[in-house]
């Protein structure tokens, strides 16, 4: 079983506009209300690619109820912990032809009693399951949370995937996560450098591998992506040319889901990287997350 964890999920209110002017009255062309959060996005794309998963995390109030409802509408099993006397966040995403603007809510405060409930669910994850830890954390949770979770599941042989930044990522490396996915800017921030090309990305990915990570997937936007695998092989892939890009929200999460699905289907890191790039591009071409048809249409175009 694959488990995804989103500790601070949201409702994403996506507004598509011709143009946006701060301080003025603006009118939308399209509006979409979507379940948001990196782990939830991963679960949705996994389901799109035929992979079942269980979504874990915290939800609160009427917004939390709507998040869970919309996740279930995708056919995804949920096992959220419900926080009392608070409310999950709503994120506003404004997209125009020229740019994207995001206003992200802060989310609920998570008390220690809820963290203990989370650990009880983590302890039920079995040998050879996959646990994907994604995104930021809400107030009340220590930056040791991903580290502590990796420590709890390491001896059970659970495959861990980390898609986060800073200390949340770095502190997990000693527990040898199966996969980490920084983007090139996040990778540069870890080492206080600017990464401008694939060779530099692989150079610093190697440093993270020396610290414990098995496989390092670095997304690089219009430059594509690179992968350093646990066997020491490196792969570079160019971005797929597209004139349709309308939304980058969820593209990185789609890359993680595509990679995991590709690896489970093909048991091959290069093909997993290809599936990750395709899923990310298909999502970037969509107002929301990519559909199966969009993903496989792009995959077919690469293989011709």
C-alpha cells in the first residue's frame, strides 16, 4: 500500500482571469475549488495512473470536511485526523496569461494529542509499504516531525519518499529515504549556492546521497529534471516543449507520483524519471491536476 501524508491540507480556490490589478475590482473568467496539499495531489495523480493510496494528515472544521469529501470523490481512501475547534486553510490561486499569484492560509494549530494519534496510524504501516511525506507543516508541529516518522518506520522496511525543504528534508537523510525530490532552487538553498544547469544539480545531488538519500530527483522547471539513482547512475531529461502551460501548482507533486508509479510499473529508474516528467508537464498544461488521457498522450508522443 502507498500512503501519502499532508499535514496542512487546503481547499485551493483557483481563479482564472484575463488580468489582475492589485487594489482594483477584478472579475474572474473561471473558478475551481479543489482539494489541495502536496500529498493529496500525489494521491490524486497516483489514482489517475491506476495506483491506490491512502491519504493521511490533519483536517479541521467545515473546510476540512470539504477537503475530505473532494479527496474521496477521486476514489481515494482517507484516514485523516480531525482537529476540533479550528479550521483547515483555504488557499487562493490567481492565474492570468502573464503570471500566477498565490495567497496561502496558515492552517490549524496541531496539539500534541493529535500528533500522538498520527503516530498510532504510522505504526500500523506494514513492511514494504510506501510512505510519501510532502509539504509544509502547520503550527504546533516540530520540524523534527518527518525525521521522527522516518525513524519509526525504518526498521519495518517501509519505503519513504520526502518532498519537502530545509530541515524537514535534511533531518530525514540519516534514515536513508528511498527518494527525495528537491527542485534546483531548494537544492541550491541547502548548500548556499545557485544551481544553473544539470551538471551542477547532479554534483549537489551526490552530496545529499552521501548524507544518506538513496535516490535524488531534482526538478528544474524549463530545464527538465535529473536523477541520481541508488546504483550511482545519473539521468538527465529535457523538459517537454509545450505552449499550453497554464498552471504550475501541483506539477512537482505530479512528478513524484509519476516517478513512483513509473518505478512500480517498470522497475526501471530511467522510465520512472520519464513518467515523472510527463505527469508534471501534463499537470502544468491543465487548470487542475492532469488526467490519465493527458499523461499518456504526452508519454506516447515521447516514445514515437
